[in-house]
C-alpha cells in the first residue's frame, strides 16, 4: 500500500493509451486479455526484486503524540483515515536511545519539570559506554533553566554533557539559537519533529515528527554534530 499511488499512476497512464480499463475504484483490467500472461511474470519479477534485491536508502516512520482523551482530533483521525501505521512518540524515543552504540544526543530548546524526567529516562536507556549529549538553551544569564537545574545531579551521574546553543553575536543584535527537536542515535537513526520536552508538548498538544533510519539520518547527525561543536557547557 505504500506504493499504491505509484501503481495507480502507472495504470492511469496505461488507461490513457488504451492498455487498461477501470471497472471499480480498486479494480483495473487489461483491455487485451493477452496482456495477462505478459504482465504476470513482470510483476512476479518486480516482487522478487523488491523482496530480495532492492533496499530503500531511508526507512521512515511517522511519529505522533496525540492530545489527551477525549480528543476531537483523535476521533476525527480514527473516523476518517484511522491511525494505522502511526507510531507513538513515547514508544519511538526509548527505542532510539537503546539503539545507540557511540553517541546518544538530544537537541531540544525547552525543558521543564515534566520534560526533565523524560530526558533522564532516555539517557538512562542508552547503553553503557555511549557518549551522552544534551543540547538545550541556557537562560538569559547563561545558566541552566529551572527544569534542567533540578535534575543537574542526575544528569551528571549519567555522564551527560549538558550544552547550551545560545551564542552571542559580536556584530549583530540577538543570539544564535536552536529551535530544532532531534533525538539521535549515532548516525543511523534520528527523530525529528515538533516535540518539546515540556508539559505542553507531552501532555496537551498534537506533536508530529518522523523517525528516520538510513542515509538521511547521517545528514541529520552532521547537523547535530555542528550544533554540538558550537555549543558551550551550561553553567
């Protein structure tokens, strides 16, 4: 079903040149019955190629946090298209942490009292020996915001490097800051989405993102590595 739109586009193109006819919403037939015998081995070959040879550069899952029940959004989603194939954020992020082998990094601008224990749990799930990095945003005095300050000892016990992406500009007003939300395992798996580590995101809001495994994850890792290099230890 993931390729259904491509197959339908192919059949529609065949319809335009007189190869296929559509007898129902989901049923197509070759106009010439001889085409049955010619198409069958073609599709069998395509199926074997997909199963045995071809591999996508990226595997992508849609990750969602739904508003708490009763939710008009959730009711509408289930009634219209259903939620099949969607992965709950609370299930996706721990799996990323556990899959890390060298570096586990969380890039998030906002952390409060609700999000801090979630962060601790993720870092605790990373295997022993993995380098743990948290990139967030210091307050206006370059110190830890209250949410992180309350768990500073626990983060230190887990050997988490807590960095601030809040960089002053010498030649312009304001600061360089990050609004990105990323949970990254090495360079092979990454969550990118709208989720903040705070009460609004975790308990009230619809949050949407993707979990990417493969080539694109390595590009995301490059971005996170650059952010880590320019960030400074948080006081």
